[in-house]
C-alpha cells in the first residue's frame, strides 16, 4: 500500500476505584491514522468525556463528627468544617489579606 488513511471513532468505558467508591466513566475517541513509510502511524487523536452526575453514595450521619476540623487544601488555602446547633458548615480561607 502506497497511500492510505483510516479514521476510527469509538466509545470507551473506564472503571476506577476512588477511596472505595467504584466509578464508571465513558469517553468517545476519534483517531486518525496515515500509512507512511510502510507503517500505520497515528497523526491525530481526540477524546471527549460523556458527562453525567456521579452516583449517589450512602452516607452515615453518625460519621459526620469525624470530619470536623481544618484541612489544608494547598499552601495558604484551608477548609474548615464546623458544626453549629446540629448543622454542619464548610468555610474556605485563602490566607491572603483583603486590604
């Protein structure tokens, strides 16, 4: 074969386990191949994710108190989880002065 091209378009399904939660993600991909120098070579590719809301998980309200505290998200950026009168709140702080 001297010249040739092929375009493949397909769906992919990926399964991941994140902190014990099984997630499934779907993608659509398109690859373009050319026959060059006696071999098939990929010259372009594009992948899109099918977006959907993540599955709901089971929550045990008895564990909420375990999450009270301050967490460092990045240097100088924290998230504080607090409770007032049985209601839980999250507040972020950047550590930057507003003045």
